[in-house]
């Protein structure tokens, strides 16, 4: 029975890791589609969302089955609870990727506007946070997860720069308000990707150390 449970836990970790990799790819593809104005690429993100939704449901069912059948304790219990939460956050990030892809399609139909360098920097930071959070999960590395939390302030600063610049553009060029509002909307969604990546990192810290660090990211040294 114990060996069967251990195999199930390993399988659960493999599945959530694969889902994380797929979601990371969705975010990367959606932003690239924005930059190159590629409608087909953006639609591929939208088309893949049903698969991710189904994976999220199946992972949740697997977690609940393990909780019901084996009644784990200590780190095993923390692991399954954390995977439940991370699974939900990954599905939400995938939804954000779809939102970005939808805006990329609309942007491709309008007059091209320059994407501020701050937005590219913000996207790079958000994607890096997500990648490091997922790596922390795979390696059960609480220190790496804390690094993700510390980098949240950098993402916040980049987001504020991008939003300020875009708001100024909207005021100065009202004829391109729709285009710049779409870019501004993407900036807000990228910040949300980083926010959810930080949530994942918080769950990794809890999983490994048993410490709840939720809401502490702004106080990280």
C-alpha cells in the first residue's frame, strides 16, 4: 500500500510539472504573438486552453483521491494541499495567456503602435518568475522560491513604469487610444502572471518548510 501511494505521489508531481511547463509555454507564446502581430500563433494559445482546463480538473480529482484514500500527514499532506493550490494558479495563468492572445489578435487588426521597452522588460521578469517558481516546485527548493518572492518588487516597479508611459501616450495621442489601452491591458495581465507565480513560490515554501509566507513578499529582505 505504501509503495502504491508513493507511486501516486510521484505521478502527481510529474503531472503538475508537465502542466506547469505547458502553461509557461502558453504565456511565452501569447506575448510573442503580441510582439510579432501573429494571429495564428495567438489562436494556438486559445485553442490549447481546453486541454489545460481538462488537465486542471483531472489533477484536482487526483489530489482529492489521495487525500481521501491515504489520509497523508506532515510533508505529504502539505505537498498535496500545495499541489491543489498550484494547480488552480496554473489554470488561472493559462487563462491570462488566453486574454493576452485575444488582445494580440485585436492589436494585429489596428494601426501598429510601438510597444514600450518597459513592457518587454516586465514580460521577461514575469516569465522568469514563473520559470523559477516551477523549478522550485520540481526541486522542492524553498530558497529558490524565496528568490521569486524577492523579485516581485522588481516586477511591480516595471509594471508601474509601463502603465505610466502608456497612460501618457493615451492622453497625448487619443487617436490611438484603443491600441494603447490594449497594450496597457497586457501590462496588467503580465503583472498578474508574476503575482500568481509568487503564489506558487509561497506554496513551495509552505510545502517544504511548513511555513506560511503568504502576504510577506513585500517584506522579503
